[in-house]
C-alpha cells in the first residue's frame, strides 16, 4: 500500500505470515507440560521444541521471503511485534 509519505504491507500478507508461523509452531512445539514440584504441587509449564532440520529450514526460508517482501515498506515495528508474539522463534534462531 503506497501512501504519500510511506509504504505499508497489506494486511493480507501479514495475516498469511502469522498463519504460516502458527502452523510451524504446531509442528515444532509440543503443548505446555506441567511438571510436579519437589515437595508437592504443580510447577511451571515447559514447552519442548523439536529440532527437525528440514522443517527449520522451511521456517527460515519463509521468514527470509517475508522479510525480503517487507523490507520495502515501513515495517520495523510490525516485524518486531510478530517476533515478540511468536516466542518459539527466539529459541531456535537466537533473534
């Protein structure tokens, strides 16, 4: 979307990226496990991330593609917000 002073990425593109990342999350991250504490009671939740090289390579290529698309628009805050919401990416790609 081209405005007089800036450019934006279409909402449809952003929603497609979020949907793809959620699908990858379902395939890579197990549901939260609740572990018992010493002395009784339930502990905090823990997610287990599966390191499937081929699937991680697909995630990397999808992110690279969307980043290349988004670099032409004013998307710094958008990219930051997406990466903050999808926490499993930080553990995998150290971002």
